[in-house]
């Protein structure tokens, strides 16, 4: 597949509001917050050449640096963006490996039964206790999941919205009945989204107790006496933890350091041993002798949401949207802004993910002359003006400026409005005032892509585009087995590329820094931008 796709419908639009939209907004706000650590100059682990004292502090305590802290420690009302803090106290039901496969967590068996992806069963690990001493059994997990799926704040309720009922079928077995086909439960239960971070039923009975404390079945538990909310959180070993070999530290401190340069300085001084990275300091981190891990994770580009041309008529013609894709030199932008031309992205899946199709990389080769011809064929020989919403956060403004500079060559002028905060950006985006906006959306599979982007009620589909072909493909994918699902994911990806729903530019990485002497950070694949951080340990 190469060149320009044939003409096609941009899809019809509908104006329905629902609680699902509000829940999806919460999910994607978290994805954007997570982007504070996104972007970088490497897509694999690379050690720097600096000397310094970065490795001196590895020992029986670990300090992990992060740029932001959650408004609550309750994993049921929290957000995946803060998963690296929750993980210390909460083991997930299943663990996603760096290669995208899954292994046992609190569950030893898991998966769909029968056909159609509407029944899911779990077998729990025997002998597990929560940090408050309560036994983890089927009744306890049912209590938590029922509580979690009922939440309307945070993001977890939305992740479990397809669940109709949960049955404890034995002391350690559960059956989850779905109201509609949903192939995404295993991914949602893993550490990246954290819907499987189970808390004690005693805590569920008093949910406010989870706001500033923990009650999980993870290797550590919060020590409130040593914790200052918003500044640092001290975790000590959970005496009831089921696997003592995974308690690699006597204590772990998660420390908030909002300034990226200060984070590097703290690591050089031995005050911090591992941290979320930042786009502005990746080179400095490597030069300081830190290990930089930066797997691609996030589609970053220009979202052409007004696909019916309500505000900007030109976007209602698929040839115009295709022309915009053909006028952008992704490799140049990836190299200039992120230091790595291999981060250039032309589709809606990353290499290594089931929906990825290498042929789609050639769908829109950089060709200004052909882009101009497409615009002329669509009735816009002189181009047009496109209002765009952006924000300086996550390097969006810089990316949009680079895209705008290239689009000017075909007569398209971007009229950019930049909002300084995530909330202002989101409020403006979902208001429907802008036909296009900078987008950052974490890629994993077509199920997670649907939640906030393809879904007509999703926040990144604020003109509520409906595409019948996509609907038909998703109907098949949602009920398909794993093998058939791969082909359907690729077809969904191809349809989105064909209809040019966005101008993808780069697959921005989610990055991590560690000092020399640490190992266990398994985040090398596009399938798992969020590692099981409790695997971090001394290499010695």
C-alpha cells in the first residue's frame, strides 16, 4: 500500500452527550498528564558516558522521582497517570511484560471463556493477604471490582463499564459477565491502566481511608507518619506480602520534583535513583551517566476532528485531510524535536503492536506537489486557514509550529490558539470551538484507541464522527478471538489512515532514568510503556 488512498466519506456526525464521554475524558486527562514524561531521543536503553556519583546511593532504600503526584491514593478513583506511585502498594491482577505478553500477578489464570468476549474468568493466587491482614479471596476481589466499576470520578469506572455482573464461583474463582463484547479486560487489569490494583474490603467499606493511605496486596505499604502529601511518599515493606523475594528494598520513597533539571541534579547527587524522564533533559541524563529507557508510546500529531466540515468546510473532504498528511515531513520533525527520526509515525499503532502494518508507513509519502494537487482537486488550490488548539505542555506548541511551517508550503495556514494548562486545553477542546487540535494519545491496541478517540462520545472525537466501516470492523473485533483480532486491528488501523482522521507525526516515548547499578526496568517494547516498577532492584 502506497501513495494516496481513494476518495471516501468523512463519516457522519452526531451530537449525543453521555456519562461515557465524561468518563473517557477522565481517562484521557490522565494520558495527557503522563505525557509530561514523554518524548525523547532514544527508543531503547542507552547508557551515558558521564562519571559523577549517580550510582552511589543504590542500597536497601530506593528513592523514585516523579514530576506530579495524585490528588488521591485511592486506586479506584485515581488515574493511570500516577500508576508508578500506586504500584508500590498494589499488585495488579495480571502483569504486562515488556514484549506485550502477560504473566501472573494476583491472578494465576485469566481470560475469556466461550465465544464472543462476553464472559471472563479469573483464578486468584492462594495465600495472599492485604497489608491490613485481610485475606484476598474471590469475595474480596468482587467487593473491590464492584466498588471500582461504580466510580464516576477518576478513570477506572470507565475502564470497567462493560461489566454487567461479577460472580464469586468458588473461594478463589470469579466469573465476570459483560453487557457487551469487550476484548480489553486483560490489558485494563494490568499495571499500565491499573484497574486490577485490588484493595482490601475493609478499606472499601470506608473509601475515604484510601485517600491518604494504602490497603493493597503489593510489596509495600504507605507509612503516613513519614509522608508529606504532594511532596514525598514513604513506603515500607508489607509484612503480609505473598512473595518476600520481590521486596527488594527496606523502604521506597516517591519524591515529587517538578523541575526536570533538578531531577537530574538530584540523581547525580545520589538523592534519587530512578525517575520518570523528561523531553528537555534526556541528553543531559545520558551525559550524567544515567541509563535512559524510552520506548515509544504516544501518538503525537494534529487531530483533524471536524471531519464533516462543520467549522472548516475543507476538512469535510477526505482529499484535503490526505493532502495535509502528505505535506508533512515526519522524519525531519522527529529528528529536530525529539532527536530521533525513527520516531516518525504515520499510523495508529506502533511497531510490535498487533495493529501495526509496515505498509501503512508509505501511505502518505512526503510530496508537496501531490499534496497541492489533492487540494486543487478538492477545490482549494490556494489553500485555506485552519484554526488549531494547542498547549505549550508536552512540547505540543513546538510540534504544531513545525507542522504549520510545512503546511504553509501548500497554502494552509494554521491559526494557533495555545492554552497554558491541561484543564484549559481540555475544556476548549471538547467545547467544539476548534476544528483541529494537537493530540497526544497513548497507543496500545484498537480497544484502547476506541475509548477516547474513535468512540463518537470520546473526548478526542469532539465532533462525534461516526464511520460505518469502522463500526462494522469494531463489531467484529470486539467478538473475535486473539488470532482473528490481529487482522481486524490492522484493518481498523488502515481505515483510520485511509480516512486521515489525524496527521500523525511522532510516536513519542515515555521515558525513565535509572542510576548505574539498578536493573529490572522492563519497558523496552511499544506494548508496555509502563513497567512493573516494583521489579527495580540492585544489579548486585
